[in-house]
C-alpha cells in the first residue's frame, strides 16, 4: 500500500520536472504521466516514483540523424 508521503501535489511535481503547473496538468490529461486523485478532495497527486521514471525516460539521448547536404 502506498503512503501519502509517496505522492506530491501539482506545484511540487511541476517544480521537480521543471515545467509549469499547467504543462503538468496537460501532460496528465494527455496520459503522458500518471496522475491520481485524492479521494477526499479530488486534488491531483503524482507519485514520486512516476515522476522519477518520467525524468529518466525523457532524459534518454535522442539518436542523431545525419542530414544530407544538398548543393
């Protein structure tokens, strides 16, 4: 069972990811990052481990594409 301390609210989660709160809400609505709701008040909650996984996934290097030069 998860503890409440395993979760953060929107403001802290956005700060952890370095994005605005609205960006984080959009990503959650689009399913890019898992979001949970506090059953008592409906607030969005983000699991710390999900945020860390998201950071690792997005921090992976992008493969370089060679661009052909045209004359």
